[in-house]
């Protein structure tokens, strides 16, 4: 339901939202009514279009009749000329990207994270913070955790790889075993030459944002379902200026992130206007 919740943001950015499924029209109409979906749901019975786009989920076998015909979960960004400009897909049919990650990564739309779970800490020569780009984790939703390093003027940090004797910036996120953490995505650096070393470094300076995709895998209806997830976020860096490098520093931050519940169908007796 992330798309419906954020539909106004997509619309304001000039983005039209559609969803395609192998379900027949009457099933999609019932689904839209029960969940309050107002954007178009496209019926692709027989998965013809899904096959043409090359996203038919071959990991689901024909004997799995309930799910056979599903596409790989993901998103296409299509321009007004009909050309695909970006795409993002996952192998497992339950995994879904967050609306915030789609807006930023696929359409370069910025959004306010001021009300989302966040934490800040001071480090030598830098201010370090982390914010989840969602109001909470959701079962099998892939959410971006943004780790931000605001360096003091004149300082830079190193981006991997680096030669022996230098410290590349590292970001590590840990939590309960049900938390899946993907590799951190660093911005592009720019070349920097150190006297006496025969190749360029890549360095980062100014305000740096590093994305760490995370995913909560515990069903919200499990008997021991968590209501919050404790995260430990560790940032290790070495700040340098044009003349010298300072002692490497490690900043640890702790963030409790709420876990939301999946949207359930509205009971038939409840009028749509009441939602």
C-alpha cells in the first residue's frame, strides 16, 4: 500500500502510477475496493505482457497454482515517449521497494525525512547522522537507511579502495537476525593525489550521503512479532586536510525503528468513506 499512501507525492512530481498483475479484472476491482486503491490496476490474464517484458517469475513452478504467472516484483520507470528509463527488480516475489526509494533512485525526487526515525552523533571533524526513509519497517519491504556525514570545511575522507596505511570509510548496520542488510552504496568520489604515492585516491568531502538498503523479514502476524527493531549503525572514517590525516575515528549510533503492520482488507460492512 506504499504506492497509495504516497500517491500525492508521485502525482505532484508528474509521475503516473500503474500496477500490472496476472489477476482478472474482477479480482483487481475487488482488491482496489477493499484496500482503497485509486490508481489504475492493469489486468494481464495469461501473463502475456509480463512475458513480453521478460519479467515472468520462473522461480514459481506451474504446480504452485496460487502464484504461478506472477512477475518478478519490481518497477519500471517509463518516459512520456514510452522508453524505459530505469528499472528495479527482485528475485523473491514478496520483496517490495519502498515508495521513497523509488522516488529518489528512479525519479530523483527529493522528499522530507524530518519526521522519520533518525539519530545524530558528533565525530571529530564531522557530524554523523542516520535516517530511515520511511516511518517504519514493514514485512519484506526494502527501505533505504541514509547515513550522512557532514564534514568540516577543508576536510575529506577516503572512499575504498585505498593503499595500506590509509583508512577507507566504512558503514556497518547490524540488528536482529530477521534484519537483512545489503551492501552500502557510496556516492562517487573525486580524485586526490598524495605526494609520494603513484596513483590517485578517491575522496569525499562536504555533505556525504551513503545509502544502506535494509529489509525486515519477520511477518507482522508472527506470535512473537516485534514492534520495534534496534539498529546499531557504525561509521569508521579518517578525516584529512591538504597537509595531514587525523587519527581514524569510529562513531556508533543506536536507533529503535518501529515496525508497521501490513494493510488488511477493509471489512465489507465498513463504508469506503470511513477510511
